[in-house]
């Protein structure tokens, strides 16, 4: 096995993670996927939670991201319209006031006109959440970086920790699980979008003590990496057989 393949194979769902969210997508160019929640009740057994949920992904499909795994190509870049594949921590849930915060123990943050998510690769705060102090006027650049307040698709969203610790300029920013548009008729710019009731249920289910992880893989990627990473067996919807890990 090459050094690169070995590095990716050594990635795994952390042993103390007991909640997992997975998305299966047919191939690199597909923008439709299927999401499933899981809980781990023993060292190796994953149990499905709830039903399979249809999702929309990047308008140009998917590409490898930067997360708990180590990168392989093709690698996501800023503005490519692809959702990042791999293993990722899940982060804070952001929600629009005056909607109440989700009924959850998961960390949440109400979005205001002073909350930014920096998508400018040239800025030191690239791919991070920034809160502009209340005691000064916002600059035009800050206004341009505002999080989407009042957008129904971003009324509730959960951070997917792609390209963090530290962010690499130009390798993608602002990746979330969020509400889909037009009942799933529209793809995303690189996020994973799902129906509002299912996202609300997901946020209510997330538990910080379970250290939840998000996994997004193509069908072939699931066969190559799923077993090595400790993921549950996923049934390919186009087949009656589970995906096999080598």
C-alpha cells in the first residue's frame, strides 16, 4: 500500500465516538445522496437511528476534504461547488432568532447581523465564525461576510468541521448541514442539505458526550474506506447487497 493510501487507511472514527451521521453518494459527480444516523452500543456495532433521509449535495458533486482523515485527490477548493468527502467532527448549530434554539443539549448560537463566517481565503480568520463587536460600525468587508440571516435554508445549520485546525487558504469554507431548498430540487454550493424536520430531529439527537462524527463517501469510497475507518455497513440503494470493504 502506498504511503498516501496508508495515511488515509489509518483514519478512523474515534473510539469514544458513539454517534455517527453518514451520507452515501453514488459517485463524484452526483449531487443527490442519502443520509443515515447511527449509534454505537458496543466497540464495533453501529445501530441505525431513524430512517434514511434524502439529501442534496454540491452542484458539481463531491471531492475529498480535510478532516479526521488525511487528504487524497481530487481535493476540494473554494468555490468549486463540491461537498467535501471524508470524516469530520460536527460543530456548533447556528439558528435564526426569533426562532427558539433547538431543543437540544448541543451547542447552539443565535445568528445576528454581526455574526460572520469568513469565506475570504486571504483573511487570517478564513473559515471561522467571527462576532463583530457591538461598539463600532461594520466595514463593507464584514457586511459581505455576514452569515445568512433570514434565509429559510440557513434558519438552522450545523458546522461540518472541514478544513480546520488550521484552515488552509483556498481549500474550502462554510460547510454545514442545513435545510434544503425547493423541497430538494436545488443542489448546494458544497453543503449537505436535508428537509427541515429531519435536520431539527438530528440536532435534537446530537449529544456532545457522544462526540459525533460526519462521514461522506461515494459508493466506491465506502467500499474502499468504510471498513478500515470503522463505519457501519451501508446498503447501496442500487443493489440488494451491502457495500463490501476489502
